[in-house]
C-alpha cells in the first residue's frame, strides 16, 4: 500500500486541484496526528455486528453522535457484547474512512460506563482487607469431608439456587440443606446478605456455608464487593465457599471465603462427595475387608491344621508313652549292663593285680619272707643281729630260726 503524502500548508495553497482520495488521505493524516489515544463516553446506538466479526455502531449524547468501528481483533478480547442504549466508555483514536469520507472513531477497548470508578473501589477495598490479613491462606478453614448439613446464602428465586440444589441432590441426596434467603442484587442487598451470613453463623446448624448467585455484570455482582459482606464472611466460624458469578468473575467475597468456586454448581460439587465416589469407596473398603478376613481365615486354618497334626487321642498318647518307656528301659538296661561289665572288668583286673601282688603267691614259687619276734618283715640284713630269733614263712607252712651271722 502506498504511504499517504502529507501536504504542507504551502503545498496546499500552491496545489491547484486535489483528488478526492488525496483530500481524504490528507484529512485522515491530520486527524490521526492531532488526536492521540484517548477515552470518550457515550450511549450505544445503531449497533451492527458484521459477518466479518467487526462491530459498527454510533456513540451519542444529548447533543451529538459519532460513528465508531471496533474490529474483530479487538472486540474478541471482551467478555461481553454491548447493546442498544448501553452507557459505555471507549478508548479510541480518530480516523477517517477514506473510501466514504466518513469521520469515525476506531475503538481499541470498550467498557461499561462507570467501571473505572468501580474498579478503583474494588482494588482499594481489596488492598485494605489484604493488609488486614483477611485473605491469608493460614486462616482458611478446610472443608469437611463428610458434611452432615449444608447451608446456602442466596436468593430463593435465583437460578443459581436451583443449580446448587440439583447438584447436591445428584451427588449426595441424603445431606439436608438449609437456605438462608436474601436478595443478592439491588440497593441495600449487601446488608441483607451480611445479615443472612451472620444468622447462619449464629445458628451454627451447618457444617459448611455456600454463598452464591449467578453471573452478571460487575454492577450486578457489586453487592459481593461490599465491605460489610466481606466482614461477615471473615467472622463466620464455619467453612465458607464463594460461588458468585461465572468462572471469569472475581469478587471480594471470593478472596475472603475459605474456598472460591468458579460457579455455584462448582461450589455444590466442592462441599459434597459424590454418591458414586462414596459407594466406590465403600466397595473398595468392603473388598479390602474381605481380603483381610480371607487372609486371616487362611492363616488360622493353617494354624489349626498344624495343631491338629500335633493333637492325638489318649490311646495314641498312651501307646507313644509306652513306646517311649520301652525305649528308655532298653537304654537303661543297656547302660546298666555296660556299667556292670565295666565294673566286672575292673574287679577282674584288680583281682589279677591282687593275685600278682599277693606275697603268698610269690612264696609258692619257692620264696619266703622273714619276720622278727614282733612280726615286722625283715627287708635288710642290717635289721638283724647274730642270735636274733626269726620266723620264716613259706608257700606252705612256716619255720623258726636263729640268726648265726649277717652279711651286708
């Protein structure tokens, strides 16, 4: 595309004739350079959403209107679509649609009118409560694994309540539910919401409290950005779940509550275990118990078999004892015989020794022993003197003698 030629005042004065395209191009340059990115507010009218995805509409006030375009690459970032009569604030640039010579605004970003003030108030309160520690993870209360009763703070006419009740009934129909009704939108609703939360806290009849409403604009959800509601949630002694708006919506209530759910339905899912999961858990426990009991029975059965093998009848026991007694008697007799033979052998050996040592036996081989008058045996000639009377004992018999002479 050829870059547009920027004409100076002198060139404009000396140029005799401009084409329409040149004129519009020059005007577009002047407008673009004269108006940097800025904000403008007005009311949406004549909105057209083209097949290309671009939006065409006008912004007007009591005295004038201006044509606008918001291209697909920009409007795709918005999570809402404007409608006729919406009060909006647009960040834009001034351009000229050269083909038609139309003065227009090219919209870069679009928000509902007054959101800037609301966002500022939101951030201010958020910073204040955060500095006080109301968002700290350390003070968050865990949700009960098996709540006996569930409380809900919401409007009784809200679609969010029907979604929550449907989800609770589907997941765990046996858990009773108590509803603390309150308006969730409109002037003064914040005070009523806080009162309902305080009432639930005072009655203390539930194990967990859901605070919910459906999605909407930031103005619709603003009651849940009020400080009085945040304080009531922070003072609640039971665990709280915030299920306000859709997944992309964030409120002060979300930060103060113990758990933030993306939607009211998600809040109901967080506070209840599913019936199927509970049944599966019971089934698993039952199977585990069955396996444990079967294992114990097998162990006891094996122990019983082992003991049964050791258990015998009295007759068998007597027979075993008789056998044992016979074996003991045999071993005793064998031991006695062995000892008797050993003793007999010793006696024989001693008898033989005595026989060998018996003087009488020596005498039978031609020897004799000599005794003096006192009966002492004479072992040396030095014990005798000439003339001593002695007795000679032989193998057979004895004789008296007198010593005539001794020699060494």
